[in-house]
């Protein structure tokens, strides 16, 4: 073994530059791989840990009213159900409320509990994560304390309908099932005095808050649907908010899924590049050290021993790089954790995770070992005598590419092209690197164009329909409301866009969006396949749900609401992430076949320059009763969007920096190898009168055909596949088709930028040619 | 009166070896004349090749100067020296140093096209030179590895001559060849010299050295003596004896 170490150590010392470059590549790859594994393996498990710690429910319901009969019915139902492990039922208040957050507004359904009630619950306990111990005030979910716009000890204005209530912020809470606006209900805790005050004022609806733990959490959606079905059959007027373990665990980790997806893609791309570089390096090593290998064989080393030494050489540096890379990932994790916690709203304590560590070490070391073994098998075929003659190529009848006698290209370019055509391995490495980098670049462009520069395309995809204002009215004022909207100078368009819950018979609860006429909607891409429903027996359905259930356009399904059932033909497929793909579109008359509408949400496009908040207040004042809620949609979306923009900015910058580092490292390795291989040729050419500048140009130009070709192909191919690929990453949140715009101009500019940068980098790296003096040809003196 | 092609004044060259300065060439004053076949001899380590590379602009002296015509080439930048070499010098190396990845013709044209823009005429001239050194047309399409050592070295001579240089520098041109092929190479060099080509050759082989008309003997980095053998007219025995006597006198 000592012999192997000696050979490996000798090789490492001779190839310091290449070793450093490979170490950096593996370091980047292992750090990203470990980050991805930590994010995907433990981060979501953190949700389960907190779910267990707080004994949270697998299904949570908030039903209108303190009705004792209803409560008895629920108690009886849950007691009889063998799936139920534990449940808890308490008084609560529900309200559609809003408050300012992160330069925008949070507007959602809130479930409001008295603090001590929430802390003492047997199921669905609430944890206080920051507490000023103030006697009177409000506790908000910790997600809203992340951007420092709201802080413990400060105040917050909660708007419920037309009423604005100012509360002292006593601290922040952690609730697993209702800890963010992504949970379909969001929890607020009030101190006893404030709770009584709100209850008495009647701004919020008195409700019953039910949390149920079941024995199989994977069936939480089915249980939720069945329970709600039973309740609505008995009490058709009982409206409810609800969520399930499956829905919340997915929706609270959307950012984590997106981030983990990007990090995993980047990790595997860097690993791929590192392996290509290692393979290329081993091949070059064999070529450069043919004589040394011959000497080893001549003095009695077996091929296996030489291969083992080579393996040892690469594995030792890999192991050092992987361990350092994992260390680096732990240094980066706090920053990523802060970003993730600001999205998930669940605290995460960073700790050493042995499983990702072991997987990272084994996977990368295994991949490197394979990458070394693959080309080094050639060593077995090398005869000592041939190797000692530097692998004399007596029978190597090469093809003379670009014969100077016939070629019409300038001399230096012709010589560069000769190098290009003779460097198969160099070209393959460049092509793979450039193809990968093109994909990364197009992805970054997509992020810049569709999120950072203008977030609207991303919003349209994730949120679905966007307008300026949403006004929820009672149905009895609809006619008057529409007349006033028609006459209002600030309104450019007003259309019904109301979301209500229906259930798929044999399936789960779906969020149904109703409209009188879907041709009015601003975002036509919501229905990406087929068409919007036109008739009352038609519906469009969430593509992800349809795929899970094997439903296709033209199929007929039965929906139920308010105890009535009706059949609908699927006319199209929709995608919005709000309901994780569990949604559908119905015409208003279509819904009225099964249910009655008590309230309606109208979406309003205002004219340019209209202050939406003032507009909403003005509309509310026009109706004494009948306006249930107004929402400044732009402000509400901006509140969430700002976090995505920040997240994407960080990802894009990280991806671009990483790309620049990788392209420089790969080119460094290739240029260095090329110069080493052609050192004698450069000496000869210098001796015969070529200047250093000419040789640098030749070297840089020799890389350009493969750089230009692979960049062009890579950018075109990436532009074609990036939307389907992004859809794969977003499938978990219900997006199955992306139609992000890929800016052609920016893509062309990026392509030119890559080529020019590559040329510049190779020129800089080729400056080493200056040090090659023709006197290197001096022999024997 | 012979025309001076190249001259050196106090030419010195030192190399640093583990912190110790080694003086390889010491204050050499030398003149090389047009049309001469100058041979530089000396024991191993005497500084023969170092002198050759300093004279040819392949390397820069540590001290002193090298003048070609009226131009001091020792002051030129590395790229300036490269331009000087391509215009005025040809090189034949002991290890031949043809570029493996290029065909024979491309090896020659890659040097020729640096100076000559008329490709057609250049190709024609290359063919004439190749024919003159007995390289067949078929061999011109081959790669260096497919030629014998002697053939390859003759191609090396053609490459050195393609730009019609004022001086042809040859560093042990027969050192890597067997006696038969070595003789062919020497015949080729002699033939071109007889046609007026100035040649400066480094060798430690007496058989090669007696082809020259002027023999310089280097010892410890200094020109210890020189011998005029006169024009080569196949008086081998007479030349051999004269050279032997000179070398004996020099302590060879």
C-alpha cells in the first residue's frame, strides 16, 4: 500500500494546479449535494417533528357558530370513527382580515383563539416562540416577524371589513396547521381581554375550531372530505374552513421544494462536469505519463497497482474536497435556513445530519472512483516497451484536418482548427460543460425575466387570476353593486370570480372558481388545455388532480355541494398553485345546479393611476351593508411576491457565480492540459518564428468552434426544454405546464457573452505560453 | 573580404542553479560570415548549444550583445525575436521536432506561410526543396511518425530553409540518427551550403564537423580556438587530419 501512496503523492505534487481545480469542483458539488439532501430529507421532516411535538391535528376545521347541536354531532361522529385517535374542539373566531406585511398586505381567513385556550389544547397546541409577556395584545404567526416590519413590542393594524383594530404585538406563535397564509386558515392569538372585546364587537364570526388526529395521516384528505361531507349532509348551511395534513405539509414547503429542486439540479450538473473533467484528466495523465507507466511496469508493477495508485490519488483529494464541501454546506445553511423559515414559518434548528453526510461522501467518492476506473482500464493494455517509447504511434495514420496547402483560412486560424479537430476529448468536455451552463443560463434568464424584472408572469402562473381589487358582497346587493361598478369611472372591468368549495364524489374537496363568463378573466392561461367551461354542465379541472385520478377532457364527473349532486363534463385542464392543483372552474349557473350562493366575489380592474386602497374604502362606504370584504389584490400579492423576488435574486446570483467559477475551472483544466500536451509544439512554433500572441490566439481560437457550437445548441435546446423542465419541478404544487417567456434578445446576448468570456478566459489562461521559451528544445547541454 | 552576418560582443550567458549562478558563456566576441559552414565544437557542457541559441535569437544573453547586420537582436522583445527568427533564421534540431499532428507538407507550410503570402509559389518551392532532399511526393502527405529518422530530419532541413533564411542553425542534426541516415543529412546540409546557404552547426562528432569550413572550439563557455578547414571538396583524409590536429591541440 505504501507504494501506491508514493505514486499517488508523486502525481499529486506534479499536478498541483489541476488538483486544486478538481478539488474546487468537487467541493462545490458536495456542498450542493449535501445542502439538497439536508433540505429534502430533514427539512420537511422538521414539519413532522413539530407536528408531533405540538400534537397537531391531521385535519383541522373551523365551523361557523357555537351551535351545541352541531358540536354534539361532530363529537358523536368522531367518537364513532375508528380512524380518529384524538380530537379537540374549542371556541374561536374567524374573519377574513388583513394587515400590512413585507411592503404588501396579508389578506386571508384567520382563525382567532384566546391565548390560554390555544396553549392548553390537547390537540393542535400552539407554541409561543417570542413573548414580551405583555398583558394585552395579539400574537401573530412567526412568519410575519421575519422581515422586521412587525416586531414584538410594536403594534399592528388588523383590518376586518371596514374596521381597523390596532393591537400591541405581544409576540409570535408557531402553529403547524395554521401558521401561515398558505394553510387556508391562519391563526391569531388574542389575550383574554382582546378576545372578549372582538367577540363582543361582532367583527368576527363565532366559530367552532376542531382539530382531529387520525391513525393514518396519509389519508388526511380523504378523512377531511368524508367528515365535511357528513357535516354538510346533516347541516347544509354550516360553512367551514378546513385543511389537512397533506395540504399543509405541501403548501408550507413550496419554497423549500423549489429551492431544493434548483440546488439538486445544480449539484448534479456540477458533479457531471467534475466527472467529465476527471475522466479527461485521467486520459491525459495516461498520455502524458506513458513513459513513467512503462517504467513502473518494466520494474514489476502490475496494472492493477498503477490503477489503484491513480484511484488513491483522486479519491484522497475527493475525500478532502467532499468533507470540506460538506463543511461549507453547513456554513451556507444558516443563510438558506433564514430564507426557508421566512417561507415555511416553522422554526428549524440546524444540526449535524449523519445520513446526508454519509450519502454525499459515498455517492461522490463512488462516482469519482468510477470516473477514474473507466478510462484507466486502458493502462492494462499498455505494453511496457510501447510505453517506454512514449507510446510511439508508428501506425497512427491521422487525418490531416485543414491541409494548409488547400485551405483558404488564415494561417493562425487554420492551425487553431487543426488543434480543434485533433482534440476530441477537449471538445467533448467543452460541449458537456457548455450545454450544462447554457441550461443554467437560460434558467437564470427565465428567473430574471419572469420573476425579478417583472413578477407578473410568475404570479399569473402561481396565483392564477390577477386583478386590482376583490370585493366580496352579499348576493342581495349584487344588482345594485354591478350598476354602481358600471358607472364608476375608476373601474375598467368588473367580473365574477368567486371561489367556493365543492366535492368530487369519489374524490376529495376541490376549490371551485365560478364566473359568469370566463372570457372576462385576465389570465387565460389558467386553462392551459381544452377550454374554459361555457355551459352549466361543463367544468375545467386541475391538471394535477385529473392526472392523479386518471381523468381526461371529455370525461364526466360528479360534484356535490349543499347535499346536491350533478354531473359535469370536463372541458379543460387548469393549473394554479393556490390549491396545489386541487381546483376546478365552473360557470355560475353550473354551480347553482348543486349549491346556493350566499356571497359573491367580484374581481375589479381599475384604471391606471387609481389608488386601490382608497377605491376599496369608497366602495365599502357606498353600501351600508352587503360588502363583506375588500382586498387590494396587488398589495396582497406583492407581500408574498417580494420574498420570492429576493429568493430568486439570491438563487440567480449564486447560479451565475457558480457558472462563472465552473467555466473558469473547466477551461483552466483544459487549457493547462492543452499547453502541457503541446508544450513541445509551442516551442517548435516559437523557434520557427510564431509570436506568443499568435500562439495565444491559436489556443483560444481552437476552443471556439466547440464553445460556439455547444453554446448555440445548448441555448436553443435549453430554451425549448426549460418550460417543461420547470413544470417538472413545480408539479408538486400543481403546475404541469409552464409558459414562461424566454427573451430571445437576452439569450442571444448571453450566448455572445459566453463565447466572448470563454475566449477572454482562454486567452488569459494561455498567457502561460509566454513562459515557454524555444530553448526548452535545448537538449543535452 | 567576407560579409559579416552576425557578430557578438562580450556575449555572456548565466543560469541560476539552486541559487548558484553558473556562467555558461563568458565574454564571447565572435563574427559569423555569409556563406560559411561554421561548426561549433566542444565537450559536453561547454556551452555549444547555449551559444547557438543565443546567436539565433532563440535565447537572450545575460550580458553583451548580438548584432545581425546593423540590428542588435539581443535587445529585442520575445515577440521581436520571433519575427527576427522567422525572417532570417532556419533551425534544424537534434530531436528533429516536427509537429506530430501535422502532415509533412503542413509542417513546412506552417513555417513558410508566416513570411510568404503567395501560397502557390510557396507550395511549389516546398515541393522543389523536398525533391532536392529526396522526399517523395507520396511521403509529403504522411505524418512525421510515418517517416524514418533520416527522412524526418531532411524534412526538418526543408522546413528550416522554406523561408530562404540568411543563416541555417543546426543543433547536432545527426545526433539522433544512425550513421547512414546521418550521412544523408550531412550531405544535404553540405549541398545547400555549397549553393550559398550560411550554416552554423553544433556538433561533437568529428565526421560531421569536417563538413564545415570554419571550426570553433568552445571550452568552459569561451571560444578556445578556431580552425579553417577551407571549402569542402571531398578531401576527407586531409580535412580529417587537420581537424584532428586542431582538436588535439584544444585538448579534445
